[in-house]
């Protein structure tokens, strides 16, 4: 007669072995350690890995929100209403740098498109009305450059910095810096209209006092470096 104790011990050992393998596989998959896809190059970026994927990859490669478009010189990603250049990826900090390709930062007079908006991170986190993409592609920066067009000169608000290269005799363009909140129409002077906005920097950008005293030329330098987006 066989030994029931030995048989039970063997079955238990086999079960534990199978369970351990399942746990290791699941943990590795969740962490993106091996999703079946090799690191790839995209534009000037090298050794790109999970959670990023490139167009045409199998569906189980990376995360759809982080799909990159690749050319010989540029990596791009779609965020909300626009497509942005990806200029750097920081895996340690779980963020990447992007630039708006429609914002010609080589020009001395850049102006963001009014309908080209990334997901703006709100101080305090995600709420129930945040779009689904916000979870994956929220901007890290607390600061935005806000552009407005006014029917007359603004003389009572020092936060408004004149943009002479975009202004005319009956159209006065200004930029100001907003912190923590998006550029809201409600805070505009009554004779001014919204033109556009763009985040800049990362969560460790210049202090608020420095930004309040920044000129349009200074702000142009800030936005020329792009902004950071978190990834999960």
C-alpha cells in the first residue's frame, strides 16, 4: 500500500511550485518587466521600454496611452487634443518631457493654439469629472503660460506681460503665468479674450516669485524647454 502522507506531501509541493510560478509571472507582467516586447528606438530616443509601445506593436506590448509615433528624427505622442514631440524619458522618476510642435519655439514670438490642450493636472489630484486619459497623461507642471487678446491696453494688472510682436493698435496681446489652475476665462479682464495656454517645466520649476516678475522673453525661454508628463 502506498504512503498517503508522502502522496499528500508530493501534491502539496507541486501545488506550491505552480502557485509560485504564477505569482512570479503575474508580478513580472504587472511591473512590465517582460511584456514580450524588446526595447526599441524612436527618433533620437534609444532603449525605450514598458509602458511605451510603438505603432504596429502587438496589442500586448506596452500601454495604449503611451503609444509613440516614430520617424528618423522625432518621437511623438498623442495627448488629449494634440500631438507632441517626446524629447526625453525618465524611468526613475516616471515622467517624460514633451514639446508642442505647433509652438515654434525657434521663433521670437510663439503662440500656442487655442484648441491644443494637454491634460492639466489639478492640485489635489484626480476628481470624478477628469477624462480617462488624465490618469495616464497628466501634466506634472504647476505652471502655465496664458495668452489673452484685449481690445484695449491693460494698465491695472502687472501680471499681464505685453507681447508686442503679436499686438496691433486695436489688439493688445498679453501673457501671464498661472499656477496650480488652468487659464480660466473667469479671471480675464472684462475686455480680454482667451487665446491659448501651454504648461511649462516640471514640478520643480522656478519659484512663483521669479515667475511673477518674468517678462514675455523670459516666459518664451521657459516654454521652449517643454513640460513633463507623468506615466504609470
